[in-house]
C-alpha cells in the first residue's frame, strides 16, 4: 500500500499537477471507465487510484496471510515440541525437512538439545536407582545384624565380631556417600579454578598409593614433563588418585606394573595411566566409566571400592572441559588418558602451581 501510494503520488506530481485537486476526485460513473483507455480524464485517474489501492490492500492481506502461514509453519512445529518438552516428554523430535534456513537450523539445534537432555535425564535416573540400591544394601545388612544381636539370648556372645562387621558396613556406607557428594560437586563445577601442574598432581597421587601398591606387589613407574592447567587442585588430585588406585587394584598380583606419564601439547595437557592385567574386551571397556556397572553386571568390589572411581574421574575431567578416554592395552590391562586444556603460557610461567613454582 505504501509503495503503491508513493508511485501514484509521483505520477500526480509529474503528470497531473496542473489539474485542480477537485478534478481528481472520482465519481461513481468514473469507475466503469477505468478500463476504457479511449475515455480517460483526471477524475478517471482518481478512480483508477482507488481501484489500484483497493486491489493492493486485498492482495497484500491475502498474500501476506498465506506467506506468513507458510513461513511460520516450522515455528508452529517448534512451539509444539517446546510445549511437549515442558510437560516432561523429551523423546519427541521435530525432524524438520526443507531448505537449510534459519528455521531448519533452529529445529536441528532444538532436536540436539532434546537428545542431550533425554540422555542426561536417563543417566541421572539410572544413577539414582543404582545409588539407592547401593546405599540400601549396607543399611539392610546393618538392620539384619542388629536384629540378630537383639534376638541373641547371649548378650556378650559375638559382640566383638558384631561391632567389627557393623563398623565395616558403616564405613562402606560413608565411603559411598562421600563418593556421591564428590561426584555431585564435580558435576556442578562448584570450585574455584587455580593453576595446577598435572605432573605434581600425579606425583602426589603416586606417593599416596605406594604402600597399597607394595602390598599387592605392583610396581609404579612415573615419567613425564610439566603439564600446567587450570582447575581445582583437590578434584584433580582425586582424579589422579582414582586412576592410580584403579590401576593398582585391577592388576596382576605380585608382578603387575603401573605406568604414570604426563605430557604437554599445544593447547592441551595429558595424563596417561596404564596398568598390566587381563585382556579386556571393547564392550567391557565401554562400561568402565558407568557408575556401579562393569559389563552387564553390577560391581561387587573386594578392595573397599564403591564402584564410582572412574565415574568420578570422568565427571572431574568434564568439569575441567576435558575428556577421559579408556582403551584396552594389546598386552592386557587398561590405558586411561585424560586430556585437559593447558594453562595460558604467560600465566603458567609466572605463577606458582600447587604451592610450588613450575620447573623451567
């Protein structure tokens, strides 16, 4: 309407400005003469203006309504999917077809977000169920032991053994609770980032577990360069400790070896922990970082673990924008590799790390 009015105004200014304005006002008898080129005058021009503007108005409304409906149809599908997701249905996907325009990009991004949310919710539900099962087991054992002690006619019979068993069960429940809290802390990234050297972290974790390794006849070999990164020293130490502990306890008895190496590459730092042991299948390796799972069976450890070691390592690595990669060694055993972003060079050279200056 605006473009048509401007065009008609230009015609009047340059062609009909010498005519009085009153002569341009159309009459009803002028409208049938609009399509007759042999009988044309100023008043007929006014009638033509009215007809053209009326046509543009109707055409603009109808065509705009059809075009808007066609263009906004994908937005309607996206809105419906959003409402379904808001009600808790995360399995629905838009799967928008057509050209790769802004709506297609938005729909694909929304589908990817729904897929990630569905996977995270399923993982949280599975984790909550497993954690509840694991916490229920020591509580049930404690209840059984207390019932036996209450029904035992001899008040002093086996009291020492009962206390020892209750202590062991309670310790496992405490360890599991602390592991769950640590896993939650890593998932929420509730820590203040500091400058850390992974080589010093690996050294400290190795020193902590030397007695355990010696008791099992396992040798720990360390090597590597300075690997400065940014993160939580406590969480990264827990990550390295879990990796070394896992490598020690799942090893060959009396002749096993653990290799701990650190390295720095352009933009990344890497800590790799390998251990000798039995041959592992790819299917088994794929489940090692799942909480309370190993293969198709639930974990039942005989070394005081709670089945969350590598799951905590994975969460800590992700909380530091890193990755955990697990692979089977050809000679047997497991190779665990954690890649983290490297600290900025100017800061890594000037600031102390873990309370100590970085080696040159």
